[in-house]
C-alpha cells in the first residue's frame, strides 16, 4: 500500500490578520501541526504544498443564518424544502447566494445559511494574494462549532455557548446536545482602541444582553434547557477574560479543553486561540 500524506489548512481573516491552522493527515492519523499569524498588509504570499486543501471563514456580514422548521412531507426532500424556505428570507435572486444546511437531529429543523456570492467571491480574490486557490468556505460561527466538536472535550451541559473573541467582534454559536442551533455576532467598532485582556464595560453589557435575548428566542422555539456554560476562545481569550465573563454574566465560563493528542506538543497550549481556523480544516 502507498500511504499518501496531505494537509488541510484553515484560514480565518480578521481585519488585516490572517490566522492559519494546518491539519496533517497520514493514513488514519490526523495532527494539527501549524499555527501562523500573517499580516496581510505586508502582502507576502505563503508557501503551500501542491496537495494541500485550503478553506476560509465567512463572517456575519457575508452570510445570513436562519433556523427553519420543516414538517415531514411524504415524497419531498426536507433539505430542498429548507432551502426553498430560506429563499423567502432573501431579497435577491437565488443565484446571488451560495447555500448550505445543517440538519438538527431529532428535530424537524435545519440551520440554513445563505452566503452573498458577491462578497464571498471578492474575499476569495483577496485571499488569492496570500494563498493558493481556496477549496471552500464556512460561516465563522459554524467553523467555531466544528473546531469545538472535533478538537475539544465536551463539557458544560446540554446548552452551551461558544464565544470566540477577537479585536473586531465576538462570534457566538449556541450548541444544544452537540448541535448548533443559533448563531450571533457582536461587533466591536473598528475605531475603538485595542483592548487587551479585559472586555470594555459597554461591550460586556451588550454581550450579556445578546446572551439573554438568544436564550429567550431558543426557549420560545422549544429549547427549554437553560444556558449552562460559555466556552471562550479566540485570539483575545485567556483566564482573565474567562473570570470577567463569568463574574458579569453569572454563567459558568471556561476555556475549551483541547484534545491534546490531536496537536503537535508545542501547539496544544495555544490551540484555543485558533479554534475557528482549526475548525475550517475539518469543513465539509
């Protein structure tokens, strides 16, 4: 047998910073063995292997996420119905969007995502200045979910919130029994001075309000389990932020517990800062 080794890269663009993760696949073994921050303003193209696959993130300004109920109808594919329902929320023709769906197990519902084709194509052209031709993309909140699902140990109860903190905003993904059920994003104005280890008080108030609002919407939609844990990741994440979030929201907050055996030894300790780009390496 000839064993082929290939690599998958996740590219998460935040402002002028590109956060890269690499997953090396050798037979049955998978190892995350690279984290890299690239300053795109310097315009340096990165070297990649010929057989590498690259996936990038799409943020909330480039996509719409809707949870859609689809009653079982004999002879009709539920995913097609979900995509049809998604189209009713869009203002433009269907051809102007890329679309994907997540089926929620044990519920007649989908998370449906519509990506602006114009914005995604523009971003892809920008990324080609630094990367080979990307193979695909995923909503940032759903890439965060994939990173948690595949590379972290499950904890926190039936309903948790994944919260990824960066300079420009906070990406949220609500997960019930291991499935993504809602997403949100809290933008931090670009004009704000760089914050270090603690979140500014006004943003903290807005975050607490969003958590309560989304929890209320989920309860109204039939998700009766209360939010028990906030799992904090991102390039701004750390123990000080965990303590601040827990104190002010009165909800248990933790850093993700990484599956260290899936990482090169020198990378496991900072993997929580690259959770979105890690999740992109297992995008499908």
